[in-house]
């Protein structure tokens, strides 16, 4: 390990926030030399990670995720913990940069020394997380943050990835429109370990009560993620601080259940395996797209498939055959 990476690792372990920011920037870089350094850094820090409470939070746009996370984060810190928030903003299609800037939407939380907020652009990655969200999570744990919150872009993309990388998946919903279940897909409902009806205040209080009952009824038709855990539906108002204490109590109760049943260790092992195979898949696609001959054929085969001249499966097979043939010849 070179001295620069060793120093960076030591600084992260000491809780240095600037070092943590530099480390996350390093792992998010697509440069090959940075990638090699980031792998070395992760190998150094992995033994110091893995015991935090990992929360995934999702919800429809406008449900108030940032306001809720700020209220919950402040409460968790007041309870004696350190909180890292990994937020994923929609990306600009031109610059690839983060559009919303979550730090501006979590002003009071971002000023606390026990909190660390890291917004990242979603880019082209599905699942509401960036490709390196798992690695950023590990770095935050190594830096001493014992509660990690991953906020997703929102319902509408596959949320499976964030559920796979966290211990508890919290789904925020709005009061009203409960008869349509707000277009929430069955699969997303089945991912949830806790459902919160946010903005249960003012004129929306009665609607929130009806929505709570309707979602409870809907859950009876679904299969929970764990046989040892009954998914709760709770009203909350992040604006007024209502339901925040109950939410944290549910998180602790869920974490205790996972630990006592052995599911915590099993889930960590599953998360590691999922991460490994996801990295294999992403790395193979990167290698495929980086091959000169494959890159020449991609637009030709994409056009042929999009115009219906060949099946997409045929186009994919031809790309793979070009790639494998070239690499077999090089061997």
C-alpha cells in the first residue's frame, strides 16, 4: 500500500470528514489508476466496517424524504449516534451532475458535527443508488458513523438494489389516493419493512388515517421480507416531528430482531455476495464496451435491433461472440 493511501485510510479511521469526502470522491472516480487505489483503500478499511444500522429510505416525489431524514437524523444524533446520509439526486443529462443538492434541503442536519451528508448524482444507474454507493457506505462505517441512511431517487425505478444493501427498507407515502395505492407496485410494497404515511398533519390528518388503514389491509395480501417481522404502518409528520420517535423505536426493534435471529449476519453475507456479482456484471459490461471492435459494432447492432431487423438476443449474442473471440485469440 502506498503511503498516500495509507495516510488517507488512517485519516478516515480517525473520523476526519475531509478525508472521508476525498475517499468517496476517489471511489466514485472512473479513472483506472483511481480505481486501483480505491480497491486498496477498501481492503484496508473493510475490517473496520460492517456493524452499523443501514437504512434505505424511498418514496414518491414530493413525499418529503429530505425533511423526514433531517428530522430522523437529528433525533438519532440526540440519542447518541453518528449519522451518515448518502443521498442520490437525479442527474443532469448534460453535465451528469447532481441537480437538487440535498445539503441545501437538510440545513440543520448538515451543520451538526455528528452528521455527514454526501449527495451523488444517480447517473445511469438503476435502483436509485450510484454504482459506488455500497463502497461509500463502507467508508462511512469505517469513519465511525454507526447509522447509515441511503436515500433513493424515488419510486419509479427498481428499488431492489437499495433494499439489498441495507438492513431495513422504509417506504414513505402521502395521505390520500389510497384507493389507488398511489401506483405503488406490489414488489416495492413487499420490500418495505416499515411504511410511513408522511405529512399526517393539518388538513391531511384525516386522509392520513384512511390511508394508514388501507395500506394495513393491503399488507395482509403481501409476503413480508422476514417471517420474524410484522411490517408496521405508522403516521408521521416530519414537519411537526410527529412519529419520529416511534420510527426510531421501530428501527431499533427491527435491528434487535435481526441480531437475535441470526439474520443480521446472514444479511451481511448476502449483501457481500450480491455486491460481488453486481461488480462482476458491471465490470464485464465496462470491459465489453471498452473493446475497440465491440464498440464499432454497438451502434450497428443497436440500430438493427431497434428497427426490428434482428432480435435483440441475436444482437447481444453477436457482441459477446466478437468480445470472446478477440480475447480467446489474445490468450
